[in-house]
């Protein structure tokens, strides 16, 4: 049975509420009139997210000399720039820590893939003059649709690349929507920026992205690196391009891309070492 948009939105209500918090946080950070109290009030909506943000602010990743004891203290000391990163890490961990039996994805693997894509997309955005914060969130949330499809039809199993080499095409055939399209429906519903919605929806084929082609191309390029890092997902090991045409669409020159990949890998390595038993 094919999905419909109303069903997708309904299934989205079963996901962690912090996903909506991340979308609203982006809007607040884009508003020059936003102050500390606005950020604290928003994050406080979700007690579990509040706890994780404080713990992450106290982790070695941010190197604060003394511990933060409250959310107000954590937001004030890590700053508006890093609070988006911290919230994104916590939100994606809440959303992607479970096993996805439909795809044979072990617990935590989807989070690892999301964070890798996010760090790469953010690095590419910096090179092209685009908003790295939006690119980071785009990479984090591009596969939220996989969680929805896994919950919607747990009896329908992806047969593997030997049978269906392109998981996006397989999803579309099975459900009428690919996971990326499901993600885009939910991001739009949660009021994420249109450029994020468009990039997620079309990143497999950025040439179909119209006005969102540059963001889609940067996310496509990010996905092209994941196999090299050993954190690609089933059905996504091939089908990605990193040629001059794709780089041009992304607004990146060929001599810049390798340096951006190395910087992203160093950042990803720090995220991957987080001790979630202490941060959650």
C-alpha cells in the first residue's frame, strides 16, 4: 500500500518531539532579535533534550574549564553557534539510535551516517558561501524517512544491493515515496527552511532540484564520501557522483574539495568518540 502525505505526518508524530525543536531553533537563530532566554525556553520543552544538551556541553568536545549545572549556563557558555550543533547531535541521537530491521541497519549506524553527512555538507557549504548551519541539519535529517518507513511497514524488507542496487528506487516502488521524499514531507511540516526541504528531497538526483540544486548537490557530494569513511547505508554504496559537473552545481572548485573532506573527517572523529552513556 502506498503512503500518503497525511499518513506520513501522522507517523511523524511518533518520532521524538525534539525534531520539531531543532526546526524552531533554526528559525530563532536566524532572527537577530533572539536572546538567551528564547533558546533556553525552547529547549526546555523537552526534558530529555535539556539533559543531553547539558551533558554534551560538559563533554570533552567543548573543553569548558568548569561544569555547566543548568541549561541557561550551557547555552550562555557554548554560544549560539555551538548550541545548534549540540542540539543537532542530541536530536539525531534520540531519533537514530534504534535498529532498523527493514534495512538491516544496526542500532547507532544511522546516527553515525547522519553525523558524517552533516559534517561533510556543512564543510561544503562553508566553501560555497552557503549557510553551514542549514547544511548541517540537512545532513543530519536526510534519512528520518527511513525510520518512518521502517515503522510503517516492518514486514517489507529491503533485499540488499544484490537484488535492488538503488534503495531509493526500491522505496519508491514499494511505498510510492522514497525515504528522502518522506523526510522532505516531515521537514516541511516541521517548518524547516524550504532550501533544506528541497535539498533533502532531490539530493539523489540534484539536477531535478530546480532552485535547490546547489544544496542538493552539496548533500549528494557528502553522500559520495560516506562509503570511503565506512559508514554508508545499505543500497547507498554506489550511485553518487563527485565529478566536475556536480562540484559546479555545488559551487565548489575541485582543488577545494579534498581539504574540506579532511576537515570534516577530523570533526566527525570527535563526534564519534562521544560517550553517550555519560551524555544521555
